[in-house]
C-alpha cells in the first residue's frame, strides 16, 4: 500500500477513483484466495474480472502477481492500535482485542491459512507474506513486552518469544474452542485472557 | 473408526484387506480435502478413484459422505498419549509434544483449517467434526488440569478453559512463528512452553 502516496502526488485528481479500484482489487484477490486451494491457481485475469477492472489497472499498480498477493495479505492485518502507554495490561488488552476480532473473521482465517500452507510450493512468497503480516506484529509485541520488563510490570527473566506465542495463540484458540458458536463469545474475553497470562508474566 | 471391531468380529478372514482399504479411503479423503477449497466439493466417486477402491467398498463401511468425513478428520488426531500420572508437568509436556508434531504437519493443519472454515456452509458437519476431534482433547486436558488443582500442583482459582486455550494455542503459535523454517524448531520446545505457562498456573 506504500505507493498510494505516490499516486496521490502524481495525479491528485485521480486519487479517489484509484483508491476505490485498489480496494476492489485487494478485496477481489482476498475473495479468490479464500475460494481457492492455493495461491498458485490465482491469475491476474481472474482478479481483474472479479474486481471489475482491466488488467492494465492492476499492472499500473502492481508489477506482478506476487506483489499484489503480498499487499492483499497485508491488508488483512489492521495495524495494531496506537498503544496508550499508560499500563502494560491496557496495551496488551488492546492488542488482544485485535487478535480476537481477526480470529472471528472466517475469511481472514481462511486466507491466512491458505497462504501459510504454501511453504513448500512457494517458499519465497510465503517468506514475503510472513514479513508483511506476522513480523510487524511480532515486532510491536516484542517492544511492548520489553517495555514491561523495563518498567518492572513484567518479570526480568520473561521468555519473550514464548510470551508472544501465548498472547496470540491463547486468544485464537479460545475463540476457536467455541467451535461453530463464536457468536456466543462473551464480552471481556480479551481481558480474561490477558489477566490469566499476566499472572505468569508478572514479577513474583 | 469404531466399527473396525465389528468388521473384525463379522469377517475375521477379511479383516487385513478391509483394514488396508479403510486406511486407503481415509488417506484419499484427507488428501482430497487438503487439495480442495471446501468439504462440499468432495465426492464419494473422487475418493473411491483416489483410494483405488470401488464406491461399494466405501458404502459398505460408511453409509454417507458426512460419516466418512468425520472419521477422516478424527484420524488426523492421534489419541493423546497415555499419561504417566507422576507429575502434572510431565503429563502436560507429553500432550504438548503431540500438539507440536501436529502443528508441524502441513496436511494436518490444512485439512483442519478447511474443515473448521465450513461453519457457515455446513454447520452440523462442523459440529460433528468438532465433537470428534477437538472435544475429546479438551476433555483430557480438562481432567488433567482438574487433577493438578486437586493435587495442589495448580492454583485453586485456575481459569481452566483459558488455560486449555493457552496450552494448545501457545504451542501452535510458537511453531507458526518459525514461519517457513519449522525445521529449525529446537529440541525442548514443548518443555519450554509448558515451563513458561506453569509459572502462571502454579500456586503462588
């Protein structure tokens, strides 16, 4: 999504139409991934047809299919919220709310699963998707946990990589444990998970 | 897989061939699910062709496609190991090793993801798969954690449902965090995750 600004600078009058087309292309790509059994079967033709744009509109923005796929997957991951920085618990709950909403989104889960299952067939592409979607969040959580260690809100010997896995994985698995009844997920789930995990992460 | 014993009782001489055919049918079903974009597109014809058996061989064992799908998904989930019962930590590590190996199995992840994404289109089938795959493990873990509370190895006010999500989810997400490089997952990962989580689950 980085070239949106370039488009804006180059053709200010055309930007709204361009932004709409870009959104339609991203959505069409995500829909087609979710209906596919793998990234390899997607074509620029099919994406253009689904988005209702010409192939040239796609190629004006993305020089190849891999770049489009990486941007589409990245668009699934809303940036983590601006962290208030008042307390570690508050910031962890804000992050957990984002993970929780994504875990409830069937298309988001489906598309990420399909992409991450392409490790063998498209290792370089999966590596790029990982860098564009998972790595930035891990970086935010790492910085947040290191801040907590510095302030003394977390224990000094905290296992940061395992803590990150526990923060995301517990939310996702708790949502998943509701099986087909995810609408029944109660209010306060993010707080409940974070409060559980913080018992082990806090200094004794 | 429950009727294997019935087959054995009814036709002892035919059992080995029958067991081989059953395994071929289950494997063919799992392969076809992993290559599909949903459970709806699977047909008994395609499964029979992939397994190299006749449709009647399938219908002798399963009266409909749903029953076969439930058994196939259940076959992905090895029973949790017999728990030694000497210490909670030892038993939790044994369970975590099973989750870890499954998280590394691309086909297993892929097939479960496809099945669990069918909530909207096939709610009853997903509910049956959930009952056959996820529910039994949750029952084992629930009993294990309740034993730990009873022995005093776990704190009395433990949040059992969230603890279960943390045990499975942390292992899965830690494996997933290795991205395309899961071969690099070090020895001792199950112990490391369990020791991290036990800090918060143990009595103060």
